[in-house]
C-alpha cells in the first residue's frame, strides 16, 4: 500500500468530483488521457489572464515573461528526461507529431531503398503508419517483432530480424493496450550493435516510470503531455544533439530560420529549427506545472500506488467467471485489458458508463495487436494516482451487472 494520501490527492483534481448517470464518477480511462490537477489548469489561465504574448521575438515585458516561462518548461523537461542539453528538447503537438517529425526528416533524408525499419506487433498506430508512409515513399522494408501469448515481445525473434540492413528501430516503451513494459535498454543496445538508430514511444511510460535518456543511450524519445497530468495537444521529442543537428527541418515558417531571402534561407539552430510557427505557448508552460506536481508526489510513490491497484484489480477481476485478461506480462503498468465471454466490449462500455464508470473499449489504436490475439477489441481499465481500491470494487460490481444484463 501507498504512503500517499489518495483522498487528499483527489482534492487536487476538480473533474473527479461529479456524478455521471447518478453515480460518483470512476475514471479508469487514464491510458487515453489522465485528469489535470488544479495547478495545471491554473497555469493555463494565469498565462492568458496575466502575460499572454508571443514568445522569443518580443522585447516588451509580457513577451519576455512568456518566453521565460516557455523556456523554463524546456529546462524542466530536460531534467525530467535527464537530457544532456536543453537544445535536445523539441516541443511538439504530441507523440504522433514527434514520430512523424523523425520519419519525415531523419527518415526521408537518411533512409534508402532496401533499408530495414523494425517496429513491434504492439505498436500504437502512430508508430506504424508514419513508417509505412516512409516505406512507401522510399522503398524501405518494415519488419515486425512478434509478441508471445503473455503480451511480451519475443526478443530472440527481434535478434533474428537485426542485420546490417537494419537502419532504424522504433518501439513502444509501454503498451497502451496491455500495459506491458518492454525491455527497452536491451532493444536499444542490440539495435546499436548493428548500427541502427532507435526511437522509443514513451507516451504511456512517462507518467509511470523513471526515464533517463542518457542512461538508455536512446537516440529519440517521444511523449505526450496529456498522459502526464498535463494539457492535450502538446508533447516532446527528445533527440541526441548531433543527430538533430544533422536532420533537415520539418515544417517551414517563422522561428525556424536564421535568415530568409528569395535566393536562399538558412535554418535556425536546434531546438528552434523544429519549432516553426507560434507554438502552443499556454500548454507548454503548463506542462512544467504537471512535472512539478508529479515530482511533489514522487514518481516512485505514484508507481507503488498504481502497482497496488494493478495487483488488486488483477486479483478481483480474475475471480469473475467468463472474464479473460488479455496480456499478462511479468512487467506491467496499471493497465488491464479484458474480454467477457459472449459480450461485446461496446455493450460492456455502455453499461459501465450507465453506472458512472469510464473505461475504454475497442482496439485502442493497436489493430495489429488485436489481430495477434484474434479479437476485435477489449475493455480496458487503466489507473492513475487518484484511483482507489474502492473504485475497483465498483468496476467488479459493474461487470457483474453487465453479465446479468447481457447473458
Ligand atoms: N503511442 C502510445 C503508446 C499511446 O498510448 C498514444 C496515445 N494513445 C500515442 C502513441 C499517441 O499519442 P498522441 O495521440 O498524444 O499523439
């Protein structure tokens, strides 16, 4: 059990205190996006109320204040990921945007026909489609690491895929559908041994696990703020400085240039080279509040509480007849995907919602993984720091009701 005062923590999240369909809300859709503490919400309104201004080019007071807050967020992210240089932190619109940036700049510039890119069976569509688009354009070949029945990557098969033709490996840190924590240090080291670069999709990992990009020696690491108790439509691409320096720019426009003439344009240094246009200033500023909030609780305390919920939920759900948990990896975060015999996941989701319980149903943007398990989708409950064992009891009762109504 946890040392955190969960009831106190719940007070920090205004959205939790409401009734849905006459019952207190149980929010178990945290893998899709988690809720925001008051301090994050305040950071956004304080910017718009107090110092809204465009950043970097202004010399007036508000512009300087906004720029300082924006760049303070970059330093906070640098610390959060333990990046060596602040220039290695690129603000994006999220994980999807970060992966597309790397595929469209590094990929288009440096990958050639016949080069091989390795991804895995458990990737989110955002770590599949950008590589397929690149393969279509450049004639690269996509290879896929298979998954075992527990929902873990089969590393011996990964090793067989690695050859001198492998130029890039892009793999998820934690599966959004199953909760599996992948052994990314091993994946990175083995890719480097054949000279391939590695991108890790940290969308699900970053609010649960410590991330140290230097210790991992990872080339690119991407995440989304909205899964970190922060705002939506905002994220980070970490990249090693010398690699980012070698890459062509992504979008053209303001901020990403040094000098523009009709004869020739020179590009700005990183990180600005990759940050064309007015960014999502308020939300970049607010992400620092989210990181401060998590640091205040302690990531290891958050993880310990979520682990307790995972074990309790696994135990309780396993008692239900006709329920099968999909993905039983030895190393998991607080995500449980399951199917109910004879009941469509959509019906499960609707009947739980009638009882005020928010879960996600469907393929979770991982259709190939669902195909691997021979299912169309699952019902997924995913936990955050503010969830409780009582709420898991509500889920179990809710599922009994689903079975009573549907069977
Ligand atoms: N990868 C994983 C593992 C995810 O869970 C998600 C979000 N569901 C994404 C990528 C995409 O993140 P975003 O929609 O914020 O770009």
